[in-house]
C-alpha cells in the first residue's frame, strides 16, 4: 500500500484536469475542466500523509476507481 502526501494527490488531480475552486481552512474543493461531473474534496496540509480511507474516497470522487 503506497502512501501519498496531499501535495502528490493534488498534483495527480491537476494532471487529470481538476482545479481548485473553493477553499475553507485546509479543505480544498476541486472541479474538473474536462467535463467530469461533481467535485473532489481534499483536506490536510500539503506535507501530511493521507490515510487509505481518505485516498479511496478521493479516488472514487475523481472517478478513478
């Protein structure tokens, strides 16, 4: 099981066409510019590792799983 930092996940999302539209504290909501529906929420400081549960949720929201 690979560990991802918040910064790595944000970079992967940006490459797939997701852009940050809203922030509140350390929660970022991203929308896709290439037509994918919905939003993806990523929380935490950029240097923090994400738990597997949060990673699964982000992957599902992004349509990767």
